[in-house]
C-alpha cells in the first residue's frame, strides 16, 4: 500500500486548526482537519476544484456567521 503524503494548507498558517490534503495513487483527493484527523473526506480533483471556486467566491460565507 502506498504511503500518503499529507500537505498542510498554506492558508492554515500557524493556527492550531489545520486542513490537510493528500493525493491517492488512484487519483482521488483526501482531506482532513487537525481537530479530528480520523475523519477523512475523499473526493475527486474536479469536485474539489468546484468546492474551492465556491469558497473563493464567498458562496459559503453565510455558514461562518
């Protein structure tokens, strides 16, 4: 089994709450956060791209209030 290399989001900076991303050998993308590293979300690069576009566009800002 291939070892996954987790990359910390540069947006997380030095904060305690960090988002990590890893690519799998099969082309999937895995995400987890430092608060609960056992919970891993698996998606495709295309779906992650769509999510990131929405985040950058502010589509989810109302959820942070």
